[in-house]
């Protein structure tokens, strides 16, 4: 039976079969899904690096409204730290002095950086700062403020997180992971990509792009590899790179129009290639490094220009292989590199020079420490001078802490360090920063002064050639905490929360009374002796059990513990006892005095600390009612209470045995053994009765007003 559905091939058709259709893409639906997740292993991934052109010089040009074609350099003491591009045409660089720069470019505008002046509380621009090196300290705060504005504008132009992924790599450079945003644009422009893959198989290849020619606008394109030609049809990685270039172009245009800064950019498959691309064509341009042009692009580089391949590692590679050219190293196998450089380093170098980099764009790079320092020429010799410099250091550090979010309690340092150099000796002191206080300049300044005092007390602190103040141990602050005041109410709020049950009768108790447990007086804990010693002035609580009878009215009171041994008629809280006016509370039936019951209920209503003894038939499973004395208690006290009864039984038996001993002295000796046996058997029988789980035999009669409860029958 044939299928009604036409056959769909799952692989590119062979040109040898006479097929004139375009081949499928070499990328799959799985790669497209990885693009939406910004996966570092996705071959369609697009990363951009945005680098501001001569940033310090641009900041001064914007601040001073200097025309863009005028040469300008930023001066620090007698040297240059930034030079704009018009000045570079005259041969200026950062390794020459101001005097040499003036000779090479007479029309050069030199602007000294802002400085902290000794004794001042804020940085400023000083015309004679280059002459005051001994009393001034360089401040880069103006450039940090401008960098913050530029970064905020970039985030405003780009979509909101989590699609937006921005990493601040420095004061003048930013990495952008555009993968997720490009995925959304691809789905919008090319609806054929939004459907499920054929046969629901993500390994199926994507359909070919409908576009055969791409408009790169004014971007600088790196030439393709020798094995590639521009006549080849573009694939989806080229489409993704084109969309990325459009996004970066819009970001650069926004910075230019709103903040007057120019920047260069590189767009490539990873961070390493994007950073190299941003420096390829400057100023105010962007370079596109397509996947088909990576080898051509890297072949002309010295590998020491690649990130993390400079310094000692670069020197080691040059010494080992005798070259610093990427093109010449490409012929070296991975086995050779591993044998010469080690397995890990050799493998890493092998992949890096081929353009492989899987590092992630980190949206938030955590700062580990902040340092502010000054080398004194000439040295300082008094504590007063050192304290003035500490004030400057603290202000410098605190301004950066504000940028890090210390005022919002996002992050804050835990420790402060002071480094002091006198002659060839460097001494350090450290102290924890209080975590329970709001951080401000005064707190940091007091802490810095204490550290300086520790150094001075040790002696040999002067002359001081260098002071360094730093903070470190950053940790995320605790957010959404509530102060203790938020849990308290006062005034009208407190009155509004009071129950309005005062005049509503006795049928409804306040909520506090309903949930408050019954208050019971703590009994004496003198051990078993309390069961044998009768307190003076107190009635024998269970006299009726052992044949000690008073009149009938007194026998009624044995239903509850005695006044002295258990609960006072009115305890310390003012609560009325269950025994009121010589009558007992209603434990098994109706109260003997209804008026007293109503009086007690009213009393308890107005005193929420009072609670009534529950009725027997309403007792919960956590309470226990003694069958002998009708006392209500917690189940945890059951065993101790039964021991109490057993002890009283022993006491009674001891008294009876004493009387029997007196009588036996008058009887014949043959009856002594039978008396002892009789006493022992009676004691065992008594203990058995006390410990019985359901003692229904009863050691005492049922008194007036009582009834037996048929449990388990």
C-alpha cells in the first residue's frame, strides 16, 4: 500500500543525478535551537566587541567641545596617556614626553587629567597640576562617569535580559553576545525556520537561505580563506553575521548621536576574534570576520597579539618553535605542541591559533578588590600629611564602590588593607569592615586612620615613600531584609488590632484566650519525700482513700487536688480556682452552684490569662483523668501520678503494719509469719490495682454527684 504523502529526501540531493536545486544548509535545527540559548558551542553564535576610540582623549574633547579634527593629548605629569587620531598623524605616541610631543605637533592641545589635591574633598581640573606631583593624585573618575553613561545607553538600545548579554571588559570596551537576539530576528524574517524539523528530528539540516547576495553596507569585510570564494552561496552563519552587524551598527549610531563618542567594533564567531576585529580598522569602523575568513584573518597576525598568548607563554612558544607567526604555526601538529608545551597548554595553543574560543560573555564581571595609592616624591614625614592622603584614598575608593552598588547593598567589601613603605620596608595592616553599619566615607576613613595608627605605634614610620589603601573580599549584599520596626505597630494601628469582644457576652472568647494554653502552678519537686511529709495546715488530699474521713462535705473536695498542693484559689495572674466558695468545678456533670459558674466565666472573659478546667467528657486524647482522684492531667504525667498513689498506698500500709506489730507482740509467735505473708500479698495486690490500665474495680465508693464512665464497653 503506497503512501499518499510525497517523498521528502532527508539529505542534500546529488548534483550528479541531474538536480538543479540548491543544496541544504550545513547547519541543523539543533544548531538553531542552540543559537536561542547563546550556547558557546553553537556554530551560528555571534559575538561583538565594541571599543571606544582613544577614550580618554574623546572624553576631554567632548568636555571641552574641541573639534574632532584638532589634535589633542591627555597629559599625566610629564607624560601622555591618551592621544587622539589627528594627533597620531604627526607621529605622537604614549612613550614620548610632553616636550617632545610639542616639538612634533606645535598645535597640539594638552589637557592634564583631573587630580585630587592634598586636603581637598573632591577631585578637580587644575591648570598647574603637572607641577604639583608631590601634592596631587591622579583621578580617573571623569572617565568612569562617562563610561557608565555609555554602558547604560548600550543596554537601553539592546533588548531586555535575558536576551541581552553585555560584559564590561574595561573602562572603554564591551563584549556583546548577540546570539539570542539574532535568533528572534531570524525567526521573524524567515518564517520557514519557525516550524518543527522534518520527522521531528533536530539533526535534520536547515533549508538553504533564500538570499544569494548580502549587503554589508559600509562594514569592513575580511577576505575569505583561499578555499572559499565570494561566488559561493551564503549559509545561515553568514545571515546571522549580517544581522549582528546591523545590531552593532545601531548601537554605535546611538552612542554617536546622543553622547558624541565614536567607537570601533568587531563582529565574529567568538570573543577572541571579535576583539581582534575591533582593532583591525580604526577609528569609527566595524570589521566582520566571517567563519569562512578565519584562517585568512589570523594568518597575518603575530600570535603574541592574541589574548593570553603574550608574556611568558608567548616567549616560550617563540623560543620552542622559532617563530611568532600564526600562519607558520598552523603546520605544527597537536602532538608536537603537546610534547613541547604540555598536554593542556599545547592543546589550548593548537585550537586558539585556529580561531577556537568557547569563553562565555559574562553579564557581570565580579570585582575582587579596589586600590588607591600614591608614591611620594619627596617622602612625607608627618602623620598629618598621611591622614590627608588617606582622606583622598577613601574618597577615590568610595566613588568606585558607589558604582559597584554599595549604596543599594548589592555588593560590599569585607576587609580593608593599608600598605606603608618606609625605605625598603613594606608593612601591611588589615581590619574587617563592620557589616552591620551603612557604609559611607566617614566609616571607611575612621577605619583607615586606625590602621595608620597601628603602623605609627610600631615606630619607624617616617619618612614614608608610599601609601596604599585597598578594600577586598567583596560579597553580595543581603537584600529584601526587614527592620525590626516593620514588625511593630503603635498608636491607632495597635488599637485597630484589639478585639472588639468586650461587650459581646461570654459565648465568644478573644482569640488570644482561645490559643493560650492552660496555666498551671509548678509543684514542689523534692522527690518522693513529698509524698510522705504532710504540710502543716493543709488537708490530706486523698484522706478518703485510706480511711481518713471527715464529714461528707469535706469528702467532696477530694475530687480535685488540695488547694495548697495544686492550685491556689487565685494564682499570681488573678485567675479564680476551680474551688469556689467551698464548691468544686463541674467535672462530671452539672455544677452545684450555677451562679458561681456564670461568675467564673465572666471573670475569665475579662482576664484572658485565665482558663477553665475542661469537662471530663470533652477532654482531648492528650489528657488523662485519674479514676481514683478524678484529677485531670497531661498524659505525660500519668505514670508519675500513679507512682504518687502507690507511694501513698505504701505509706498507709506502713502505718497499718506498725499497728499490726503492736498487736502481734500480744499474740502467739506462730501468727507472726502469717501476718508478714498477709502484708506482702496485700501490697502486691495494691500495686497491681494502681498500675491497671483501666481500674474499674475502684478503691473508693462513688460519691454524690459523680458517675462512672463506661470507657471501652
